[in-house]
């Protein structure tokens, strides 16, 4: 089984005991007693679930959760603690932990939770692996052909597109289809790291480099040796940081903060942004020399409204996916909801559509998704649709001088369909 867990507890006996129980169920298990080593560890090892204590020396569980939220938000966390206070529990839940178990742990309940997470991760893996093929758009097919050609190379890539179009998914495909696929894959959200920390996060630091540098820290570029670095939201990187990044790309080497030793940089760079970098260059907000270093290959992902033929296909896929995740049996959408899905522009793109379907599946108790459970802003689409339909029918009736048979012919629909629509729209 490929599902991997990391158990974090300062007591070695607890780690080993939990490892035996979990590993006996076929899962791959790692342990760590020093919470400070968790972030570097997950940077070089694929982890699907973290099980951790709250009360730990050096870096307590709440502080570690806060860092995980920024560095690895996609990894689910389960808390196990014998000393968690109500305040700890509230804080932990705010950081999105799946569950909190008290010691001694009920092993069956814990294993049940792990099994559920493993199923979800498997489904998500299928979604990610298959998601790149869920298209009938000619523009997306052209893009995927470019991705397949770019993946085996070491060329730097910039992925552009609106938020929610799937830039990270394309980056994932590029890495996992490359010769570096078995090496580390490090993701950095350039907008999330404070300017004061960016250099030490990227390149690491030596012990004593500054007041809080109590031990050496290995930066992202060093963690990604032989692998890939994905620089998300690179358009939000400051000009000062861009200069440092350019120097590393040009010289293929860097040094840790407070260190004199030069470290060779051997990693592929993939960057992504929802900004128009050429406009940013014209406005002096992005360095042209860095852009041309990064944009050996540029991949632009079309928005969902530019490939409307994919919307029903994706909606059906997400419906099946979330029905399996939440153990629901829903056969499809009502005609009204279908109209909403196809008529809406989806400014949040695939991400917004996915969230819409997930919410609908969660709140639907019938075998079909109806309009009464979808949020108000989407129901407004129906009002616009009905207004347009009403006007089209009234225009046809006016042209046919009230003759419904002729009006149906003008509209290229049957008389029965016309009568039903007139009744629904309260047209006398």
C-alpha cells in the first residue's frame, strides 16, 4: 500500500507502539520524536497523514500545526494527546485537524479514521491522475500535448492562468512525468512567506546566523536537490527576492544565510502565476531578466468559461467522486441545476465548480441534486435564464400572432415543450 503516515511524539515508546499497530494494517509508517524535524522530513518524503501529539518540547503541536498550515496544507492531521486542554483542542480545530484522540487511544477508532483518510487520499490521487484528461476542449488538448513534451526535459516552465484553473495540477504532472519524479518535489507559495524570512526559507541558514538560529536549517533549494521546486504565485514575489532568485538561476549555486560555503543548485524550476507578467514587467513590478530565465516554456491554462464544453463533463466527474467520498447515491442534477451549471461563468474556474458540487453532495439527501440546496448567488442565474426564455417565447408568439403551433415551429421545439415552458413561466 502506498499510503504513508508520519507519527510525531517526543516519547519513543509511543511512536513505536503506534507504529506497530498502524503498520500491521498494511500502511507505511515513519516516526519522529523531534517536532523541529517534521517540515524538512515532509519536504523530502511523501506523507499522506500526520498523527501527532500537542505537548512536545522545542516546537509544540499548535506551533507545528501553524507551520504545516502554510507549508503543507494538503496533508491531513490527527491529534493524539494525553494532556490537551480545551483551548488546545479549539486551536487545533481552527487549523483544520481531522480529529483529536485522547491517550490511551482507542485503536479501532483510530484505525477507522486512518482507513477513511486513506480512501480519500486514494480518490484524490485518482482525481489528480485522471483530472488532467477530463476534457473535450481542443485548447486543453493542445496544452496537454505541450505538457507531455515539456515534462521529460529540465527546462524551466511558467504556468499562467486564472485562479482555480489547475496550475498546480499541471505542475504536478510535469514533475511526476519527469526523470526527477523519484526525487523531492518542493512547493513554495511565494505570497505566503514574509519578506523577512524568504531568504532563509529558500536557501537555509547556519546556526548562529541570527538571534533565533539555534541550529542549522536546510532551505527549500537544498531540500529539492535532484528534484523540482514549484514556485506558486511567483508574481507576488518582491523585487528584492526576485534579484536573489535570478542570481541562483544564473550561477546555479547559493550559500546559506550566515554561511560562506557555496552549495550547487540542481533542481528544476516550475513557476506559476495568475498575473500577466509582461504587464508587470512594463509596470516595473517584475524583473524582465528573471521572467526570461523562467519562461523557457510557457503554458497558459484557459479559463473554464473559455472551454464550456468541459463543464458538464467535470460536473459529472466531481459528482461521482464526491458521492464515493461521502458514501452518497445521487444519480444526477435536476434540469434547473443543469442549467445553472452550464449557464454560469465560473469565475473561480474548476476549483469553484468542484466546491459547488462537493457542497451540493453534502447537503443533498435525495437521489438528485435540486435548486433548493444550492447557494443564492447560483439561483440568481435561473432568474436571468427564465427572463431570457420568457422574452424569446413572447417574441415567437408575437411573430406568429399568437399561434402556438407556429411559435413552436419558430423556436424549433415541439408544441408540448412550448406548452410546458409557457406554464412554467406563467405565460398565458
